[in-house]
């Protein structure tokens, strides 16, 4: 594409600049020129001179200027002559073609477009136009996985994920911060949550077992077309934040499976504080020691079954009943009653939420 883009400029400037002008690539092959018959020529003697610092240089009666000053340039402009005017022409051409190439890349680069969509850097009305220009299928389903690096070594998690999903037409991988990596994955329509979690598991396990990099992964909900990718991205962010508060042991958190935790996360903190004051007597929840809280957790896990819980805790049934009576005396809630158990469970989650004070998106 760049070849045709550059050749159009060469054709337009041929009359204005009364000299031979053109562009060579990193192999010293002429890819566009005001003399079209020279396209395809390769000057191997030019290779050692292809500068990496972006400076002008002269060779065999021509002045050259790389388009980029960072790293080895992909393209270098040349103008016939070694005088001051050739130098000026060369620099003007380099600036013009660099700006044009940057604009073209931004306009037609699919990855950059997807990144702008999920970060809300593009107007909703423009999404349809750009998606059509870049030939995105509006019927294709996508999902966003947000991978957050918790601890790492010298291995780049970004490179690993990119290698796991090499199809640049269907999968897009990019960094949005030092620790957060986004995977925009094309999926089959109607894919189930367990399949998405299996996909996330493959990423987490590969990074953990093979590269000793600890990560957590948030999964947004699948969307059709690219217009709702920003929503899926925000959901993946929320999944990670909610998981950090309520499911600290989980390495994979699916937005679809957050349950009541998602509701609590969206509540104002003032409302949460009011709820706790209404449910618990002053200082009652703070008076519950670690052993009591552990007993409550096991009681909930065993569906409020006293006999089963006492068996799992290796304590006598009467001992468990005594502990439950103690909780009732402290808080006024009898966990053996379903309604009281629900209130207590929600209150504990609200307390955890207020303590964590998570970042909201």
C-alpha cells in the first residue's frame, strides 16, 4: 500500500521538482520514483549507508534522507544532486511522506482502530464508517480479555500473548498500561462462558507454568460487531476490580458470573455504610473473631446445614450451635434462618467492599 501511496506523490511532484526523486526500502530497492522505469532497481552498494539515525547522506550523486529517525528506517527518500537545493528537496519530501504514511497507517491500521474503539477515542458515528473501510464483518462476535500482570520476570507477557494469538486479522493484542494487556478475540456466535474461561485459563496457565509470570484475567461479555467493544472492555475491567475485592483467590473472573458482587460494586459507599448501620449493632461485626468468621463461611458453603458443617469442621454439633447462638447474640441475626443468612452474607460482602475501596470504571 505504501508503494502506491508514495508513487502518487512522486507523480504529482515530478513537474514541480525538476530532478529525479524517489523512495527506496530497507533492502535498497526503489519502490517509487519520478522515473517509473527505475522502480524495482536495487543498489546493493547503498545498504551500508542506510542510516539508522535519520541523518541526510550522499551517495553516487544523490542525496538521501530516511523517513524515520528511530531505529532502522523502513523507507528512505532520494533526490538527484548533492547541492543545497537537493538537501532541501530531500528534507521536504521526507517530512511530507512521513506525515502521509502516519496518517495512512492511523486511518487504515485495524489494530489501531480497535484500540481507539475500546478506549472510547472515536465517535460512535465514525465507528461504522471506519469499520466498513477496514472491512470488519458486522455479524462477527468478539470478546475482550483483560490480562493484568501481578508479578513477572524478564519475559514480556505481551509477546507471549501475541504469539499465542498470531492471526492479526481476527485477534488483536496491545498494551494499555505497564501491567494491563488487552486481547480482542474473534469468537463463534453463541459461545458459552465455560469456553471463554477455558481460553483465559490457557493464557494464565501458559504464562504461569512456562514463563513464571503471575497474571489475572478479566472476561467481558461477547458482543456482535465492533461498536460495543468499549462496553466489553469496561466489563472486563470491572470483573478484575470486583474479583480483587470478593474473589482474591481467583485468577480468572468472568463478568457474567459476578452475581451479587457486581451489584454491590455499583452501589454508592454512603448507601453501603447506611446498610451496615441498619443491619449490625455498633461494633458487632468488628467483634467477630477469625474463628467465628471461618465458621460462618463454612456454614454458608454447606447450605446452612448444621450437621454437615459440624462434620466438615470436625466439631460436635452442639459446639456449632453454640457458635451460631453467639453470633445471634452479637449481631441479632440467626444464620439458621434463610432470610437472616442472606442479610448477613450480603452485609459481609458490603463490609469487604468498603474495606477494599476499589477503583470504579
